[in-house]
C-alpha cells in the first residue's frame, strides 16, 4: 500500500486497519516522515514535493513515480499489484479521495 500524504493522516488512517501488506507513506516533509516512524506498520519514504517540482504535473505522474519506486527500490516485480491512496487537491490534509489498484508494468 502506497499512501501519498502531506500531513501523515492518510497513512495513520490506513494503519488503523492493520493491513497485512507493507504500508509505505510517501511524504515530501521530513518532519512528517519522522513522526510516521512511530505509527504501526508504516514505512515513511521522502518523496519529491508535488507542489514544488515539475516532476509531478498530474496524479498520473505521481502514480508513475510510485510504480518506479516499487520496482527499482523496493524490489516489486512486474505483474504484482499495489494499492495507491492519494487525494486531490495535492498537499491538502484530509483530502484523500482516491484508491487505485495498480498492476506493475514490465
């Protein structure tokens, strides 16, 4: 499970369900990442700031970045399924409104 979160709220909410799969909190804020180290089952990962980088022009860019992270850094394989949690508008606490199941491409 990949939870894009500016405040940490999305990752905390997902953690309350005690998922059996790894839960990665992707946040651009070091302070949020530090706080999330204390939340059950959450592995925080610093991401580019979606409001300050040209790397993310849309939610599709954000999801593509997470797919590359899963395959290149976290050793997920093509064909595996991952869950992406995010919200729009980006960077607004409490705006999580998207759950997407993604099959990683080869």
